[in-house]
C-alpha cells in the first residue's frame, strides 16, 4: 500500500513510518518540521515538508494513496493552556482540512494518534473506551474534538472511509533498526523517562517528582508505559483491519473504531526512576515538588479492545527493557 504519515519526522510518526517500510509499504511523510527532525524520517520514505492543512490536498490529490496515519499535532499540555489558539488550529482545524482532503480524494483509511488525555481524571482503572471523556487540559480537548470529527466524517461517508483512533497512553522506548535509531528528541521534553535519563547524562541536575501523596502504593503518580515499537505495530494492525473486505468491526463501530493502547500495567514515578537507576548505574537525584494541576493520580489502559479487535499484543512489557532502549538512544544522541 501507499501510506501517508503526517508527523513522520517526529517520535511516533518516524517509528510508524519505519515499521510500514519494513512491512513493504510505500511511505510519504508530511511534516512541517516544527517539532520533528528531517533526519528522523526513515530512509526510503519520501518527505514533503509543509503544514498538513496546506499540503494535504496536493499530496492526496496526486492519487494512489491507500491510507493516512495522522500523527502530526501540537502536544505540549502546558503550552496548550497558555496558547489555546495554537492547539485548536494546529490540532482541530488542521485535521478538518486533512479530513476534507481524505474525503475529496476518496482515501479509504485513516488511523489517528489520539490520547489518554481525552479521558481526563478517570473514575475507575483500567480505563476502557466507554469511560467518560472529560479532558482536563486544552490538548486533550482538541484531541477529543478530532476523535468526534473523524467519527462524523466516517459515518457520513457511507462506508467510503474507515477510521481507527488509537488512544495512546505514555509512549516510551526507542526503535533500534538496521542502521537507524529512532527515539524521543523533543526540544521541549515533558515525558518522564527521557527527562530522568537527562539527569543520568549530566544534562539536568535532578528530577522533580510532582507529588508524593497520591493514593497509590508509594504515593507517586502511576502511568502506563507502552513501547513505541508495540505502538507502531498497532497502527499496522489497524490498517490491516481497515483493509479487510469484511471489516464488520469497523461497520459495527459506525465506521470509526476507538482503541486504547497501553501495556495494561502501571508503573509509579518512583518505579520509573528506580528502573533508570538500575539501567544507567547513575544515582539520579530526585526532589519532591507540589502536584501539578490537572494531573490524574493513576492512568492505566485497558487494552482489551485492541487485543480483541486488532489482534494486538504488547511484546515489550518489562520496564527495564523499555528504559534500556530509551537509554541506548539517548546515549547515542548525546555521543553525536
Ligand atoms: N508521545 C506520547 O507519549 C504521546 C501520547 C499520546 C498521544 N500522542 C500523540 O502522538 C502524536 C505524535 O506524538 P510525538 O510524541 O511523536 O510528537 P512529535 O512532536 O515528536 O511529532 C509530531 C510531529 O508532527 C509535526 N507536525 C505538527 N503539526 C504539524 C502540521 N500542522 N503539519 C505538519 N507537521 C506537523 C511535527 O513537526 C512533528 O514532527 C501526536 O499526535 C500526539 O498528540 C503522543
């Protein structure tokens, strides 16, 4: 198949693009390089530099596109509170332009990078797709709006468009392929594992723990870490499901299936720091700071639907293994 990966110069998109290439697909990456890196686009993929909203019509209008994996987004929670317009335009308006182009050019498949942030503070754990969606930040609200928009476009397409929204929990680890290492290179890093590893690399003095009085076993927040390679495989399985002639699962879902993606196991902030200490051999000083507004105490996915409907099963469930992959990538970047 020929597949367009938006945001394919970023962390998740580049790994998805690599998995698609490895599976024998042709890949076109669309990325404006605002948070992505040209050299993260895997060899073999064609890069179109531009804003999705501006170039989608041309890229899809060229014809022969079998599907779109839409990873491009603005995704900094803190910034989304300060600059809501950047997020409503960057995530929602941009995706509407993409959806218009998808429908205009009759692209039959779309897989979207949604997020656990659509749920907000969960009432119970693990979180299923039927849980209430009450985002506690602007980023999550924009992603939920996109999920709704995709659902309505798919429903109105009369079966021409099938879509899957994958609600990622905390993506982690790195892809180590032949000749290419792909991992987290966010200029503004907000994710726990790369931040802790920056301490081990001497790039930061200590790691802040936001609250140690949560109702969890050790008092620190619990999150569900999913390896980026497992995540990328779920995209391929979603495309397979959408490509099947008997896509009854998609039909039953009204053309748009929503699936959580996580390991189904939670690890606390302290457990992650301990894993980083074990893997790096560095003491990694940590300091307790006040809780952050809008941070849920526990976010763990039920991935039963992804398992049942996509046939997906995570293979990297060991926290030390996930950290070790991230550490190998971080060290190789630091070494230049
Ligand atoms: N990393 C995570 O833990 C996580 C968790 C849940 C959901 N997500 C979602 O996964 C997706 C990828 O996240 P990531 O961590 O790889 O982020 P990233 O910033 O590394 O990648 C996003 C890419 O999209 C590009 N981009 C952004 N807006 C664009 C636009 N309008 N036109 C063209 N290119 C554009 C950026 O340049 C970048 O290369 C995002 O949609 C994010 O919301 C990520």
